[in-house]
């Protein structure tokens, strides 16, 4: 089973975009370089707030300070066709936007 994306979404593949969301850390510490952005805030540290369609995996060039509020990152957007982790979207070479 693989995801099917609308043309408007696939047109964003490999483009530089900005995404706003709520940080789900994947590392220990206040400064994060690898995290998930969720479309809704976390209600529990151990619960995923939505499905893969509501999250973007982010890898940044420089650390981004963890925040409970919404954050904005900019980077190269990837539409994933067959990710082994079940993710649909990824941003690489990201930077935090203030």
C-alpha cells in the first residue's frame, strides 16, 4: 500500500517551502535538528496526535530551539513514495524561521 498524492502536492517535491507546525522532538535536549512537525499541538509526550498525513519529518542545518508553540521551518520539501517509517513528507536542509 502506497500513498497517492494530488498533483498540487507532488508539484512541491524538491521545492523550498515554509511549514508551520508543532514540534515533536526526536532527540533529547532543548536544541533539535531532527524532529516532526505536527499540524496540531501535542497533548501527551507519548501520543502521536494524528496520522502520517498530518506530520512532516524535519532535518535542519542548525539546531532549532524546542517550543510548545507553533514553529516555522523552511527547507527542501520531499514527497515520500515508500518511506520505511511510514512517513509521507520530509524537509531537509531546514532552517528555523522567526
